C-alpha cells in the first residue's frame, strides 16, 4: 500500500462518512459537503460590496466577479464541493509584542498554508478514489476566486461573523479553508442557518482602522491585512496611525472574538512558528536587504507582500512606535 494513504477502517459506513474520516485522518477538523450550484445570495452581496469600492485597489476581485459566483467556472464537471477547515492556532502565540517589535499575523508565522493544505486535499482525493475509482477532482486553496466562506456556510461548517471571518461553533475562527471540487454527486450536509454573534460587537469596537463600522461588511480598503499585504504604494496617513505595529496582516478582530476562547493548539507541525524573535525586531528588519527578506521569510506567507511593501510597513510601524514613546 502507498504509504501516503491512511489505512481506513470504513466497513459499513456511508460514503460521505468514509470521506469525512479520511479527511480527519489527514488532520482536517471539518470535512463537509455541498453542491456546486451558483452562490446567488453571496453574489448579490459581492456586487454591493464591489459597488461601494470596499475592495480598494484589488481590481482582480471585480474582474473575477462572475467566476466568484459560480464554482463551476473553476471546474465545470463539479457536482459536489468538499469544504474543509484546518486548525492553525497555536496557544503560545499572542498578538502582544514589545514596542521595539513589529507584529506579524499568526497564520503567517508558519509554513505557507497554501502548500500544506493543497497537498492534503490532493491526498484526500486519492483516498476518495479508493472508494470511488471514477471520481475526479480539482483542489482549491486560494488558487481560484471561489467564495470559500459562503461555501463553508452552505456546507454547514459555521457562520460568517461580524468581522467577516468564518466562525466554527465551539472551535473559533483560526482555520484555513480549502475546497475539493468533485465530479461525483454526494449528499450535501445541512447548511448553517444560525448566526451566533448575537449582540456582541467586540470586533467592531476593537478594529483600529474602523474597517468594520457596518457589521458583516469588511471595508477592505481600510483593513490592516489589506493595507500591509495587498496595497502597493503610499497609505492614507489617517490609516497609518491605526496600523499600530502590524507589518504583515492583523489578528485583532479574531483575538477579541469570544468564540476563539475555544481555540485549541494545532497538531500541524508545519504551522509551528518559523520566525525567530529577531525577525520581529523593527530596527533589524529595517536594515534588511531584499535578498535577506527573501531568504529569511522563504516558505512563509510573508513573502507575498513583496520587499517594497514590507519595508514600507516597517517604516510605518517604526513611526507609530516612536510616537507612542
Ligand atoms: S484584521 Fe484588523 S484591521 Fe482588519 S478588520 Fe480585523 S481588526 Fe480591523
Ligand atoms: S467578536 Fe463578537 S461580533 Fe465579532 S465575530 Fe466574534 S462573536 Fe461576532
């Protein structure tokens, strides 16, 4: 037997349960099913969001609006979408850093999740082909503009919170989502019908750039994650101040969310922190050459921002730190 295949004791289980167990054996926390029909309601919300220009300079989001609504534009043969969630939380990581440091989102401190999750979804497809030899599939981990959060709601994994991240009840939001589009028709799981944010608005209050002034709507053009990673060039001075010491991403709205008290330490060693303390030190980072940036952050998501944007973020964080002392 191929050593990549977990041995499955699957006698008597329905097919979806066999697949779910295969996913759990690969480390996924959630493995759920939905059909591949267009996401009509989410598509309307997207149109309104784009109409308000909340996407900032991410013009590719507007260009791909049609594909976003329809998963079959990625894989026309798809009949089922297997939506997965993978825990990346680490108990010993916090968003608190000393004033001399920059801050990097927790998800970006480990190995680039695209590679890790994509590999696991490909293994899941191989497992499925043990039960369904004719099944073909295509994996998506941010490689195509699928609307992965509405798909996760449709598959019943969780709800989209007021901070616009997907929240899994009793588990929290520190999860990477990934999808496997499959040619076989499988029974869908019930969609998530309930929102469990209630009267809470902690994320809205805590957001330092006011990017969540309307609940459930992210004004991405104000969000620190967008500003530090996606936005090229100068940043509005009014927003700069709110960026505090964040130099790649931002975890504030997730850190304050009460559902994340259920977060548990990931067992995935690929998501261990790869960044030694000195790679947070603003003074040392400011002296880094482009070659050093590429070497030191190799294999992590941090390289996605590019050297120029990263150095811009460091300059802003240094100004913000200086103005606090
Ligand atoms: S990631 Fe940070 S800036 Fe963006 S919405 Fe959340 S708290 Fe606000
Ligand atoms: S902080 Fe409160 S309002 Fe925001 S997503 Fe979490 S539960 Fe919902």
